[in-house]
C-alpha cells in the first residue's frame, strides 16, 4: 500500500509538472505573439511618422501641396496603428510609454496642421519657419528618443517574461526528476504502469516540441514578410509617384555616390537639367490633371531616350527633371540632350498658350566636367541649372552647354 501511495504521489507530481509546463509554454507563445504584434506596430508607427514628416517637409521645400497628397491616408493608418498598439499594451508595463508616445505624435500632428494651414494660404516662408522651428524639431527629436525608449522597454519586458517562464520550466524539470526518482523506487512492483506513464510523458514532450517548431516556422515566415515589406517601402520611397522616375531623394543619394566615385577614378560626369516650357500656362489652360499627364509623358520620353547602364533619370521637382550620365563626354551629353528635346517635341502634346511652339517643348542645360578635389560637389548641378536658365532666355526649346 505504501508503494501504491508513492506511485500516486509520483503521478500527481508528474501531472503537476506537465500542467505547469504546458501553461508556461502556452502563455509564453501567447505573450510572444502579442509582443511580436506590439513590436511590428511600433516599427510601423515609426515608419508612418517618418513618412508623414517627409511628405510635409517635401511639400514645403518644393512649395507643392501635391507632395503631401498622401498625408491623410498615412495619418489615418498611423492613428489606427496607435490604437491597435495601445489596446495591446494597456495591461503591460509599456502602457505609460505608449501614452506618452501618443501625446508626442499628437503634438507633431498639431504643428503639421498649422503648416498645412499656411501652405493653403501660400505662406511658404512661414510654413518653412514653423516646420524648422524649435518646437517642431524638438517634438520630433523627443518622439524619436521616446520611440527608441519604448522599443527598449518592450525588449526588457519580453526578457523579464522569458526569465519568468524559464523559471517555471526549471521548476517543472525538478518536479519531473522527483517523480522519476519516486517511481523508480517503486518501479519494481509497478513497472508496467511506469512504462505507460513514461510513454505518455514522451508523447506530450514531442507534442510540445512540435508546437515550438511550428511557432518558429511562423516567426520565420513573419520575418520574411516584414523584410519584403521593408524592401518594397525602400523602393517606393525612392520613386516619384507621378512619373515613376527616381525622385529627388534618390537623385541626392545617387549624386552623393557618383561624385566621389568620379573623383576617385578621374572620370567625367555629365548633368542635364530640363523643364517644360511655359508649364504654368499649360496648367492654367488645360488643368492640373492634364498637367500631370503631360509630366508623365515627358517621363516616358526620358525613359525611352536615356538607356545606358548606370545613368539616372529623376524628377528634380515640379516640371523640372535631371539626367546624370557617369563617364559621358561632352558630345555624348549634348547628343542625349538633343534626343530628349526631340522626343518630347515628337510627342506632339498640344500647347495652345505657348509662345515657343504649338506643342509641348522643353529647355535643357548641359554641364560636363571631371571632378577635382577642390570642386564643390554641387557645382556641376548648379552649372547645368544655369545653362537651363540661359536656354530659357535664348528662346526656349533648345539645348545650352554650360562652360564648367
């Protein structure tokens, strides 16, 4: 009877260990999934906030309200994400940091609303001052700092939770060891029952292992999806939404890479700046929607003309475009510029209010030079821009070469 009591006690200990272990595993999986959602939400909040800030900044810098056309959609998505993360963290230690982060986002949105109000009144200088003023910059810096703080707090909370569950698993391990010792002591009399219980324990262990493996596969799949989304976001952030060409940010990054490369290798760089002749008159006469279509067709002409590997075509801003041709000679650059001018004119887009032609035309400025250590990195671009200015004053619909 004493041995039977020992078996019963061993079984109770073993079942308790299994129950605690299953609870720890299930709770750990639940918390891990919740923390993963919080982490993804925080990352999405940071990205959306950056996108909102960038759209407002680009609109002010380019004096073009269309640059902030995606602002309401991004703001709505950010608000939904904030609510989701707040709901997930309301019972976590992270809740106060999330409330503070929400307040800081509200402060940023309030300042951006003030900037939008000034933009609608065409008060660009005031909008620029508000955007770069101390309050907005300080709020933005505080938000970035507190975002990092929230991510750090989440990591700490996840680590503490993991330690707690590890303690539970350690306890279950000792409980199982105690049960095994007790069952071995009484095993000579109840060997059949012991084997049955051990087989059941093995089955449960395998089930737990399979569940863990399935969770790891799910985490890997989610990670791959996040990486793919990040790559897509990077591509979108470097592309002009209207023309599909590279945007001003992509041009700045590309120029920052190509200038030092040409300087190291001693190779020439060619820059072509162009814009649509009398585009404001075109917009006023045909409307902004037709104006957008005109810019898209100019972009198509650029893509069809500039085809050499390594060359970049970008929308510089408004109706202005830029082409960078690494390693191109003066003759090659002029030939490409003339081909662009002819391709745009060949589109035969009517322009009834133009004093240059009855169809849409472009003026182009070309600058070619080999960078020297003493040169200003932006000097070549400025020279091409000045040549574009000269082309306009010489009657438009022409190519002018800068003396760089």
